[in-house]
């Protein structure tokens, strides 16, 4: 494929819409193009140069499609992004500095980064349905995933919007309950699904979503959360599902707590 054909392919989103990331050179190039474009919402080209060991001018040419990288170059960049955990670092740093989740979610790069990160981790799974928590940000993220995985989108709700629903009550506090509703026909029995939520620390909500999946005899291929404790999500999913499922947490509060603890110890050493 010529460079001009590569540019056309990337500009038009890719024939397979990124579903088979690493099977062909064009998909690797498309993945890198999408990732660099999303990373630009968080880093300057100069900062990306330091993280990826690629000259800023070259990165600029890739993002603006002045040049399309060779397959080997694209693979090196993609592997560097993976090995340095740059996406996790960016989002954790962004969250720590802002301390307001809505600020992070309002950044247009977050949806792309979240989608591509999950796609990279779940690329070997055949996903039929994307099930989201009942909030607008989760639904927006789920829509991105639905497009990437070519899967049906099922957004849960707190209020009925179908005659045929499955429901689950869950406890918000010791005194308050809420209800989670999902159209029965949206999740076919024995579907392969991923669950999307923003705050993975809302364990009662996640537990209820897992219960709804179990009710439909669906197999949960993955759980994606923007923020939360990965260890707690893994523990809950294993206890509920009785099998291992992949959990992808973009901002792992376990790591943030560990980092803060180390920083506090360093400060104490200097006193």
C-alpha cells in the first residue's frame, strides 16, 4: 500500500474500524495515528518526544498526516506507549492535579484514549454487547466502544423505557436504595459483553450490573472503569462471576495511593 493510500485509509477511519489492531500494517499505523492525536490533548509534541524518543517534528508530521510511519516505526511507537504506561500516567497525573473527575471527562481526548486502551487489551475477544452504567459519561464512552468493537450498545437506566426490562435494586447508602434497569431484549442470552462505568469504586452499582449479566447468562469479557481500585474490582468480579474477566481501570486508585505513600515517606526522610 502506498503512502497516499495509507493516508486515505487513516483519514477514513480504517476499513475494519480498528477491530483487528495488529493484523495488518495499516491497522498499526491507524492505531498510532489515533493514539498520538488523543495524547496531544495532554502533552505537547516536545513532551511526547521525551516520552517516546521520537523527534517532535516527526510526531507532528504523523499527526497532521504529512507523513505516514512505516510499519516497523509504528510498532515501535505503539510498544513504547504500552511499555511506558503513558496513558495511565497521563490520566493519573491529570486527575491528581485537578481532583475533579468531570474536568477529566470533559477533555475530548479521554474517550479516544479509553477506547483505544480497552481495544488493545480486549482485541482478542469477540464482544457482542457493550453495557454501560446509567449516566451520560458512561453512555458516551460506551458509544465509542460500540463503534470500535462493532457491538450493540445497551445503556442501563434508572427509569423504565421498555416494556420488557430486567431490574436490580441496589443500596446507595444504609438508608437509600436505587434501581438499575436494562431492556431484556438488548442483551441476548449467552452474549459476550463488556461493562462500562466511570467510577469503579461504586461497588454496589457494579455488583448490580454483574447480577444483570448473570440473569441473562451473559459472559462478561471485560470491565472498563475510568477510575477505581483495580484490586477491588477484580475481587468483586471473581466472587460474582466465578471466572476470571479482564478489568481495565484507566486511573487505578491503588497505584495513586501507593505513589502518595512513597512521596510522603520521601518527605519524611528529608525532615
